[in-house]
């Protein structure tokens, strides 16, 4: 498919809004799906480290 100008390319034959909105939402969802597990892993590691420190300080000396 060829376009006469860049503005026609962006308009996509009057379907541009739908097309670019779809691309944008897809990109947002992909980034979200990549970032959420990384952030959850960091939070879990931080929580485990805090729990370990707390258990070491709360443990009675034998």
C-alpha cells in the first residue's frame, strides 16, 4: 500500500485513529507485561531481605 504523503500515511484512509490507537495500546500492554514481573521480583527480594533481618534481630541469643 502506497501513500501520497506522510499525512495520508498517518490518516490510513480515515482509519488512522483506530490503527494508531491499537498500536499505542498494544505497546503500553507489552511494556506493562514486561515491567510488572520485574517490579514484583524486586519487591519480593526486598521483603525477603527485610524479613531475614527482622528474624535475625528478633531471635533470642542462645
